[in-house]
C-alpha cells in the first residue's frame, strides 16, 4: 500500500477546504446582511464589511446599537381573541 500523499490528493484536499471556507465566508456575509436589516441598518453595506472582516463583522454588528425602535404591545401583528371578528351564523333550515 502506498503511504505517500500524491500531489493530486493534496490538491483535492486543498480545493475542498477552500470551497468550504468560501461557502462559510459567504454564509457569514449573508447572515450579517440579514441581521443588519433586522437592526435597521444597510444590508448591502454590512455584507461588504463581512466579506472583508468575516466573522468579526458579526461581532461589530452586535456591538453597534440598533436603529429600530423597540417593539411595543401596540405593534403586535396578532390580534387577541376579543378583536377577531366572528362570522354571522346561518339560520338552521330544517325541511320537516
């Protein structure tokens, strides 16, 4: 059995690691863009920052204050049971 690593095996390993690293880097950029828009900031700008700084951009994004106002109970999208309209009942018809 050959115990030596060939250059083809090494190139395949390096290519796989580079592809994995690139994928993770893009995922961090997309996460930073989504998190930035949730906090009221520019998603595109933070995507570019994340492409340069990587995971450090996520830390920086969590450190800077959010520009969105805090949510209140009045902003709640789900109505309470008292606010849900009840459809009118149909009269019961009996053919008897």
